[in-house]
């Protein structure tokens, strides 16, 4: 892409300063994974990207496009792997940290059963831990605010009361990571991510759906009454937290929550304002397992990692809308 030369020069300088590190990123063709991989590569690191290119959450072409964009960096290599049955062990030589973002996310739907969450989020994590155990690599494990349940307000000491099969599977995955740390000499940082959003967001997520509907002049479906609120975390802020955790080798469980808790209905207004349209809203029944409010306290992430969210909801949604408009125009309104 157009910044390629600048990226490469900066990357060369960064490598000269501190020697190149190598990171293995699972879910590297996903929303957060592609941003994390790009940040590491831009910083001058080497990235081994692992993805199953599964289509429950995205069209395969979106995932292929992301890996193709990452392949413009000299030090990116990718492997097509299904983590439910294939070990990452052959790819761990010289790896400083494994960043485990590969998962089946979102609220239960037709293609997302409790058994599927168990396989993708628990069984796959067990296989990843088994491989990492003998490698000496630090693990960064992506968890979610969904482990707290319908209301996720406060710091990491809130009780874990998941209300969805997704949240339950992520609690079980966290348990596996905790026993790995207590029973081995391994280190692992668990990041409980609060509502990541921004360019490349999963199509089933509310802001992505709102952008698509409002760009096309279609009515926007709102589940419940629209007053559900979220600690929204812009994806580059999430990526910064992941990279800080990968370099830290700290064993801890940390909330990663953006600076603003926003009601869905107000976020839709911001998106409509960016597009200069009046939204037509259709209210549909609330979904089982959906969170009512999230407002995460990330003080511990600031203390241990020096992490601070920097992107406000208005800036972040403006960037997501601009990206969505570009995608729409590039597709010749194919979708």
C-alpha cells in the first residue's frame, strides 16, 4: 500500500534498535488479529499469522484480503490452520509470544452452538497451551467482557456470571490459561476486551450493521430499546494493549475498556450524523445473552502495562464510517 516504503524504513530502524522479535498471532485474518499483526509488522517485528479462514463470522474474501495486505510486509508469513485439531507447535521456533485471538465470537446464532463455542474457544485454547508449554513463549489470551455477564461494570474483581454460551466458553478458556500458569513455568496475560469497534469490524456487530444499513438507506434493526450501553474500545487501542501485553511477559488478567460508555441509540445517531442521514429505526426483541451495560475499569492495565485508550467514540466511529463508505464504493455496491 501507499505507506509501504515509509513502513519499511521505520521497521528497519526499529529492528536496528532492538533486534527483531517474532510473534505468532492466531486469528490473524480476523478483525482484531489483522490490526495487531499490522502494528507488530509496522514496529519492525516478524509475524507468523495463523488463521482457519472460517466463514461463520466473515466472508472468506474479507479474510483473504487482510492476509494479502499483511503479505506486503517482508516479515509476515501465514499458515492456514484449524486450531481445533492442528497444533501450532511446528511454528513456534524462535517465537517470543503467542497472541491467541482465534475464537468463535458473538452471541449464539444459527451457526453458533454451545458445542461450536466449546470446540473453537476451549478445545482450541487447550491445544494452543499444550504447544506453548514447551516453547518458552509468553501467551497473550484474548478474553471478553462477556465473562462478567449481563452487566460488566467495574474492575477485574467483578463476579464471572456469563449469560451466553460464548461468555461461558471464554470463562472455561480463562480457567485453562490460569491452570497453565499455576502448573508450569509459563507466563500468560489474559485481556478481557470490551466491545472492540472500528474499521474491519465483524459484520454481525451493531456498528458495522448500522453503517451498512444507513449507507444503503435501509432501516436499522435495534435489539431491545436501544438503551443498552457499552464501553467501546477502538481497535487500534485494543491492538496497542495486545502488543504491550505481548512484550510484558506479565501474568495477569486485565480489563481493556475504552474511555466512553455509550448507549446503542446514541452511537447510531453519531453514525447517522457522519453520513448526513436520518436513521430509520426498527425495534426488535432483545436477544438472549446480550449485555445490558458494560463500563470497564482498566486501571490495572494502566498500572501494569502503561496502557491508556486514546480514541474517543466520535473519532472512532468517524473512522469506521469512512472505512465502511470506502468498502461500499469499492464493491460497486455489490453487497
